[in-house]
């Protein structure tokens, strides 16, 4: 069974920074892409950023220029560096991966709160 486990997150002040990590474990044949999504309170889940096997990246409009996604193929891990945080970035952040033979899988989520 393949699992995604997120770490990082927590509380940050506006203008501050936080980093998230996501580690995939289990019988992994190949991961086509990895991504971060988030779900703000009372809102729908939305894409934050994704990264393909060839390291092509895509960002949601609200985080462009502030967040950076990166990936370690050897460790089957994906990271999200979040800078210049805003209160609107407050959400539960979910790691997501598309695994060969399994389709999309999700982590359990980690809370990020931006508040003074």
C-alpha cells in the first residue's frame, strides 16, 4: 500500500515563511506527478502547485512568485516552500501524487495558519 505523509506546517505571521514536506512510502513503481492542494475554511479544495517527472511546474495564480514546489525523485518526496505568507493562505494543505497502477492518492493533510 502506498501512503503519503505530510510534515511541516503550523503557525506563521503574515510575511513569514513555512515549509512543507511529503514523503511517499510503500511499493511504488513510478510516480507521474506530485502536487500540493489546499482547502481553506469553508471553501473547496484548490491546486497550489504541481511538478512532473521532468520537473515542469505549475502554480495556482494566488501563490505564483511566493511558493516554490520541488521534488526528490530518489526519496519519492515533494516539498513546498511558502514565502510572503498571507492570512488568505490559511488552509489544510494536502499532498497528492499520481502513482502508476494506482491513480491519484492523497495524504492526510497538514494545517497551515497565517495570523498575527
